[in-house]
C-alpha cells in the first residue's frame, strides 16, 4: 500500500503533463514561431517540474507520516520553476489566439501542489492557492491579457488546488492509519510479552517471597540459639530444611505449569499469528475435555506446525482439524505453498515432537499431497490413561 500510494502520485504528475500539457499544444496545430517557442519553453519547465515533484513525493509522504521532517529548502527550485512557468503561461495567453492556456495553467502548479498538499495544513494550502491565483492574475495582466482570459486564472488555479486535496490527502491519511495499525500491533505484542513476564514474576514472588522470609528469620533464630548453646537450634535448622524443600517443589510446579502448552490457547494463537501474516487459517474441532497431557503435547505440535508454516514455503491458507474417534485424538495441520524441494536435512522440531509423543503412544506423520503439506498426529487416549495410572501408582 505504501509503494502503491507513492507510485500513483508520481505517475499522476506525468499523466497530467501529457493530458493537460502536451496534448493541448498538439491539438492546437501550427502556430506562430513566437507562440511555438513559448509553448516549447513551457513544456521544458513542466518536465523539470515533474522530475523535481516526483523526487519530493517520498520526503513529503515521510513528513506526513511523521517519520522525518520535510526540508523546506527543497521547495525553492520548484517555486522558481513555477514562477518561470507562470510568466511563460501569461506571455503565451497574450499571444496565442487558439486559447489553450487554461489547460496549460491547470497543469502548471500540479507538480508543486501534490507534495505541498502533504507537508502543510489544509487551511495553509488553500490560502497559498488563493494567493497564487491572485498572483497569476497579476502576471497575466502585466503580460497584456485583457477581457475574459484575464479572469480565467483565478477559478482555474482554485479548481486545481481543490482537486489536489481529495486526490492526495485521503490516500496519505489511509496510509498513515495503516502504519499506525502496524505499530499498534507491535506494541500490543510487546505489551503481551511484558505482561506475561510480570505475571510470572508475581507468581515467583508469591511462591518464594514468604518462604525465603521465613527461612531468613529461622536461620537467624538458629544462629542465636546455637551461640547460646541451646538444643532448639537443631529443630530450627530442620524446619529451614523443610521449608527450602517445599519451596523447591513449588518452584518446579510453577515452572512446569508455565511451560505446559494449553491446546485452546495455542489454537487461538496460531489463528491470530497466521492471519496477521496474511495466511487464512481455519480451526475445527473442540479442544475441551482432553487429558492435560494430551492438550500439552498437541499444543506443542500446533506451535511447531505454525512456526513451520511461517518459516517455510509461501503459504496462503492453513487448516487445523482436531477430532476424537474410537478413543484416538487426531490433529491434522495442512497448508499450501510448499517449496518445490524438500529441505536437505530434516529439522529438529518434528523430531522433538515425536519424542514428546512417544511416551503416550502417539505418532507423527507428514505427507505432501500435490502442492500441500500435511502433518498428522494421533494420540490414543487409552495409552494416556494407562500412563497416568502408572504414574499415580
């Protein structure tokens, strides 16, 4: 969208040059030598204006988007060319009997107006258009133009200025909103990471804060009792040992719960990440009611599969299907945009998933039907139940 918006305005300058600058002179046919020379000089000025105007569009866009400030000194050369072109247009209007100057005059300020409409407020832009229209009328009067042609420059210039505003500003406004949306997504992602870090930090504080305070107090008490030769010091150190072991167990449980992948969360995350990358994603099948171990293992599968879709190939769609039948859970992740050649060496991600699924009796298979890549994971619930019973025993 950024490239399209900028390129469109650059092409627009040359389009108006041809339609309002070149074609009217060709349609006018043969004219006097002086008029032909003035027309050729005005055409050269218009071409120079388009070259400079096209080069000013990028910095003008960057100024409007708030990336960098537009260097106002770069407007000096276009302003000089505009003044020269206006003088030539006035002389041409005074000498040309075929009256082609209205279209020439409309084309003349466009190369300056397009970037200028982006770097100044709308009110300032309109006031400057009005000032230029009055100045143009004065130049035409000084060139000897009289009657109706003398009254034409003001409405022509104002009409051109009014035309440039809806041509330039809405596209730049939409582009700015698009970039702000992209920046908001990045900020949202960083905030989510920061929030998760804060949550984990709070959990660690809640688990260890009180226990460490008790350990410190009991250790101080044991030291004082030992210095006095009291036998209660041993009991206090035994209590310190118990609390330390309990803290160790709680930390392990906290880390284990933190590292376990929740299947429902991973499915929602996969859909959001893929859609944000421009890949259509559909998720079917309920993730509720499965054992915690199965949900964790399948969650890791979804995470690794999503990473592979983003990293390999050029996918445009991805389908994630989850089904339970005959005490077997089946997860299928299929996407298009498979590379022409398979990687020379398989990655460690799928191997790690197979190792994670092996204790549950699960399997992981991959296939390439046509231009698609399919990953199929099956986990028998009975094996998971039996594994859970063995662990409990």
